């Protein structure tokens, strides 16, 4: 499984991260995640991320380095997040309820309110560090 930590420059030097609100399954519907999905056989994580974000958000992205934390979803299924940059398109919620761009303060508030999918909370420290980097 691969997810994308898509970061953009908000324009004034601040960085913002793209979060997507899950529509399913019921246990996590309404909670926010880094968008992504399952790699197909023979696909690299980077290739899978490009495909998933094209399908889910109708954007093209440039995948980068993996985040340090690896999340064990269940036996044999690990979730890896890759930093990514938007190359083209405006993200559209094709499969999600909604999309939002958050800065460090907004991400902290969402985490404090328990609004993220449980698996993705492992990345909060790394995400906040990147959003706060000068
Ligand atoms: N999942 C958790 N965090 C994420 C992603 C992309 C996925 N950032 C978990 C939730 C789902 C499962 O993985 O139960 C499958 O994800 P998808 O293929 O429905 O996106
Ligand atoms: Mg998905």
C-alpha cells in the first residue's frame, strides 16, 4: 500500500499538505488520510502512487522519498507514504468525500480532534516537521 504526502507552497512561503476525507469503509468514513491505495503486481510504490492519485484525484504527481515511518496495516500489508509534488491538475475528490490543504496548525487541530484515519497518525510528527520547515 502506498499513500502520498503531497505538499505545496501556499504562496507565502508556508507549506501545505493535501488531506482526503474517506468515504468508506464505515469504520473510517469521514476521517482524513493521505490519499493512495494498493500497488498492483509488478508496480513500484512510486508507479502505484502516480496511478492511484491520477485515479483518485485526477492529478499528476512526482513521487519522492518515503517517509520514515512504515505502517503495518495487517499481516503482509505495509503502508508506505512517499513525499510527492503536484505536477499538473487541480485535485478533485473522485472517490473521497472532500479534499483539503492543511498547514501545521490545521493538521495539529485535526489530529487533536481525532479526525485522521488511525493508520496515518504515525506520520504526524514527520508531516508537522515538514510543514514547519523554513
Ligand atoms: N489506508 C489507510 N491510510 C491511507 C490509505 C491510502 C489507506 N492513507 C487503509 C484504509 C483502507 C485500506 O488501507 O482500509 C485500503 O485503502 P484504499 O485502497 O481503499 O485506499
Ligand atoms: Mg485509496
